[in-house]
């Protein structure tokens, strides 16, 4: 595991044996090797598709705690951050070419990790990875129709002999600077962090032990790994001190402010002050003042949300190989993990609309009411027994927080037998079972009856006493600021959190036979190698179960669900070397593949096929190309996401047709963000345009997830390129590949923001159907527990029309021997995107998103992204010093898009502020010290110059992201310092 950290990316021609140990010898040279992208086993196998490889040295140089972090650095991968995303279950997944998780097939040693997009790659411990092969072109005919955008194959270290301890510790060393967010936070009376901080500590420790027996014919290896990270709240970074928005185009930044205040928000329901949003005066004077008018009169809603989640993870597993003979090797692997993470959130009293249409009530002679408060709420009835309606929001910052808790449990078992028979034939029969249980636990929810009882309080002998509810009722004083009433909280909040559980599982059985027909004389007269073929059959049984307890259903609605799917597939492959080692051509080869798939949920069968070619006119130049066709059925997870209905407000937005409070001027209101024509297209009568009654509670309208039907999609993936190895420059390998991925009837995830932005901007019925108003009130809010049929914005997985991903990959590796001065290694991996296109419907204009971010393009994808690692090693390889340069090209906000992109914005929408993300360059420095071959010390600094991520106002409404003012593509938390060590016994 020690050695040079030079092989970030390898333009693959022949890769190491996927089942070999971490080192090889000359005796291994004649062994058949396995290349990701084919089931054919033969010596000197060459890949016709571009493959990028991440080595264990690169992973160690980065000091990564999660697999997700490792892959985020590859230009081929759309960055993701499930361990930072506040409402995510923490399940890490991979998305190639920005084409979705379901189109990227994840393998471990050539076998499926689990159900597509249903298994957590966190089950794979980073320290046990020998290499990661990323084949970023279609591989559907080899592995299944769901490998549309490519395959990520994790090759694990096995066959250990001895004991190894591996550990890493890291933290962030960040300078919080003044910036526009800190200015906005001060204007909102919010605290902002400034100065140097060391936080966000993370550690991982792995012990691996193995032993070989019976003349090395049997090896048993086991491992145990523990990882943890500390909570780092968003409020710990000055650029995310609050969620910033621009209420109107190019206006000053303002902080999102919540009506869930620590002083108590009171909204009278009758009388002269009906509808006014008031708060208890923070100075304790007993009067009600306008919300947001002074310090403490509004709350920062997201300061305690996680920028890095508190989590711990345990991984364990083992590997067994029994080499009976050349004809039979038995192998088995076992991987298991348990991941727990949590996000803190303050306990709250929710507005009455959460429970239904009946408002809260308070008696006008309530002993907790001051004379001034009684007059404001009750008018002339102040001091009497009269009950008046009001609304209440309260946040208990002085009490221990509640937690959103996430637990993932999973295991994966494989077993099989393989070998070589009759000299020309290899076989492999394997089985996989994987299962995962994901439990999301939500904060305690106030009991409605107890809460209502606690608000109607009489003075009984000088003691405030609940009018109803008896001794179990604890009176609550909502008219006192900062009233952290622990006894009330204990009595009102449910003792059992709401829980949602999902359980994906997969059985897979497959058998493959590979033969070299050259042994029978079946070969081209111009080639040394004969025709090679492979044939395989596969059966998969997939299941997904989703359940929730009554408390979860009360909050989110929905129903329990159980989905199953069986798949039977057969495939054949052929490699046809036509010319080898001739004076006029070094290599000319054609590869063919075909797969037939039958899904029990769908009528008919689906075909996938591939045609590949390799031509090397001379040793220095190899031309390669491929075309893959896949007709892909919806994955089981996609079917679940499409059909299973539940309701949320997390990540939502306000009604664009409402007049909204001005965050800078409480008591004043801003015009709707949508035009009257757009609002008319949502079904809103003209007389309600701009009405305050359309405002959703806390500006978060209801979102309905699911409720769609899916059909298969068809994908064509084409790649062609060249590999250069100039003899005049030994040690240099360069590859340039063009990729073209086109999808018809593409299955995609459509967020609520996609429908709202599309309707507001285009008034196209395709988008406007996603805005479903309540009859009569025309609002977009409905209590989740009622499983409403109106009053929401829809989102979920659905079929679109067309989408594509086109570009160029550039890879290079150069090794220069400096004799006594050591060795210099350079590796380069870059991607030039030329198209990220989408068209949801034939009635919608096709749009082009390369180099753009914002509405209609989401987080976007820069035109150019690259990584360049340069490593110097001493002659004895004792010391390695490595510098990594990561570059992200610039992007422009979609409001300023060129007319020919099809993005539906014009001159009136153009922004002059916060309209562009400039190019970003990160530098990482890593050193490795190999001491006595048994001890390795590693030190690294990632994001050496501590660059802040770009500031993106309105990120929630424009990008569908949550509250962090930026996107996941960039380093979110600043400079990271990593120390690690490996000890072998």
C-alpha cells in the first residue's frame, strides 16, 4: 500500500488481474487478466473503451474518509455529497456524466454491488481498495442494460499474509473571512463566525489480517474498519452564516429569516390585528412588536444544519480463496457495514395549519398574557373568559436539540467457483446476495391535543392551570420570550420519533464461459491470437420495501409499499483479432457483444448490443471506437420513486404568485415573482394575483413526491479515440476519446423547482401541470397526513423526451527516470463537455446546459474540468512528494444564457450581479515516507490555499439545493489537513 502516489488516472490497455494481490511478479505475466468492460479472459487483453483508474496510492494521498470523496475528483463523475446533504440518508452513490445514479452500474470485483441505486458504496472501505476502474462509456451488453453511462468497478485487495493497521486523521483549518454573506447576516441581526478555526475532525482506522495455508493454496483475509466525523454546522462558515437570497433581480443580499423565533411568534386570528406577524418583545417588556423589526425578532432557520454531518461507520468483512487446481478455484467475499449519522434541529411549536384548518385558541384572561398582549390579541374582550383564535410558532434554542437520525445497515455476500479447463476455456459461476436497511428517524412531533390544552390556562389560586387535560397538562407561556420550558416540552413532544424504513435487496446468480478458439485453429491468417468468445446467463431477483410508523405518516402522509422485480438475461461476446504484428499494421481487432433481457414487470424483452474496434497501424498509435445500444427498463428504485407518494415541505419554496414579506422591511410586501400570465397558467384567478393568502407557512409549500408511471428508455452510447505511446518519448501514454451518449424517453428526476420555474417562465402546460392548487382558496399547502389530492407542487421520477451528454476525455501519464535524482511521475485527466442537452417534452424547446448553472440546468457542468498530479520520488522510494492541481472551468447563470441554448430567459431576466462562477483552481500537497518497508507515514493538505466555494444566492429556489449558498462541485469547508500511517506486521 506504500509507494508512489502517481497513478491517479491510467489510460488502460491492460490492467492488473482483478483478483490478484496488490503486487505482481514476473511469473504472473503470462496469466490471463481481467479488463473492466468485457467478460472475455485472455492474455494481453486490450480495452476498446476509455477507462480511468484511481489507485490506492491516490486514495491515500487524498486522505479520503469516504469513497464518494475519492470519485468526486474525477472529471467523469458528477460530484455528490450525501454525507453533507442535510436531509439525505447518507447513502453514497455514483453518477457518471451527469446522467443520474440509475445509469451508472457499480461493481465490486466485476459483480454487482447490489440493487441499482439502492446500495451504499460506503460498504466498501477506502483502505481496502486496490484500484477503481471507471469505464465512462456504455457497457450494457456486458453487464446489463442499466450500464448506460458507464461502469465503476471497485477492485479490492485480497490474499493478505500478515497484519496491517491503517489510520487517518484530518481536520479543517479555515479562515472565516468577511464577505457579502456576513454583511447580510449583520443586517438580519444574525451572528457570523470570523477568524481562523480548526474543526470538522474526521478519523478512520482499519485493521486487515490474512493468512495463507497449504502451500499458499488457501487464503483467508479479514478486516475491520471504523470511521467517524464531527459535526460541523453551516453556521460555522462565514459564507453560509445564513441562507442568502436576492428578493428581486440584482437587489442586495438578504438572509432568509424564519418565523420560528426563540422569543415566540404570535399571529392574531381576529380583531384589528388579524393576520399581523408579531413577536414577543425580546427585551421582556411584555408587548408584541413586528416580526423581524429588532435583534432577536426573527430566527436564522438553518444555522444549525450540518455542513458536515456527525457520523460513525463500522465496516467488516473477509475474503476466502481456495485454489484446488487450475480447473477449480473457490472464492467468497463478505462485506458488512453500519452507518449512523444525525443532523441537529431545534425543537419547535408548529403552526396550527400543520394539523389542519382549526386555529389555536387562547383565553383572553390567560394569566400569562400582559395587558398589552391581551389588548393586541383580544381587543375589547381582553381580561374576559373569551377564546380567540391565534397562530403560534416557537423555537426552543435553549434546550437540547432534536435530531434527524439516519442509520444504514447492509451486507453483501458473494461466492463462486472459477477455473480453466480443456486448455482453451475459462468458466466462472458466481452468486451475490446484498441487502440494506435504511432507517430515517425524524424529530419528536408535538401532540396536538396536549399542545392545544396547554394554551388555554386559568389562574387557579394563583397557580396557572390548564383548563382541560388534568394533571398531565403542563401550562405553556408562549408570551414570554426565550421561554425554554423543559417541563412543557417533555409533556407535549411524542416520546417516539417518526421513522421511515427502506429495505432494498438483490439476489444475483450468473455464469460465464470464455474460450480462446485459437487453440482450435480459428483465427485470422494475419493474427497470432485466435477468436475469443464469452457467453453468460444471469438471473436477478430484486426487492424494495418501504414502511413507516404512524408518527411519520402523520407528518408526511404516504403509504407502505413493496416492490419486486425479476430479471433474466443472456449475453454473448466475441473478440476478433484480424491483424497482429504485421509490417503494415500492428493490430486490427473487432469486438462484438449482444444481450437479451427479460423483466417480469414489463411485456416483451429488451436488446442491447455493442460493436467495438481497435486499430494500431504502428506501435505508437492505437485508434479505438465503440457503439452501444441499450433499451433500459426502469430500475426498481426508479419505479419506487415514481409511484410511491408522500408529502414534504423540506427544500420547498413559496408560491410565486403570492405577495411576500420584504425581509429588509417588515410590514412591507414584495410583488410576486411570477407574472399574472404565468399565474393564470397555474389555474389562479386574476383577482387573487398577489394575494397574501397564497403565502405558504414559513414560505414552504407542500411538495408531493411520486405519482408517476414509467416506461423504458433507449440509449445510444458512442466512443472513439486514439491512444499514443511515442517510442521517442518512453514512459508517455496519452489518450483522447470522444463520447456521445443520447437517450430517448429518458427517465429523469424532476424537482418541484423544475415545474415551478418552467411554468413561470414558459407557461407550457407540461410544466404547469406540476402546480396543483386547492379549489376555492387556490393555495399550495395541504396537511400531509390527509394524503391530499390538491394543494401541492409535484416532483419525482418520470419519463422525459430526450437528453444527451457529449464531450471529450483527455488522459495522460508520463514516468521520467531521473537516475540518482529519483523519479518524476505525471498523470492527467481532463474532460471537455460539448453538450449536456435535455428536452422534457416535444412541446418544450430543447436546451443546452454546458457551462451554465441555475434554473433549467441545476448545478450545471463546466465546459472544462481537469486534474493533474505530479509526483517526485527518491531513487529508493523512501520519500514521495505529490502536488495535485484540480481545475473547474467557469459557469454562467442561466438567466444570462445565449439565445441559441434554448434556455427560456431573455434580456429582461439578465443578471448583473452573482451571474457567473469564475474558474476555480485547487492545489493539494501530499507527502509519503516509507520507513523500513513496514511503516508508512503520510501527510497531506487539500485545498492548500483555503479557497471558499463560490457564492450562489437563491440556491434553494434556483437550483433545488438546500441552504448552503453554493454547489457540491467545490470544496465546501476549506483547507483540510490530513495525517495517516500504515504499519505492517
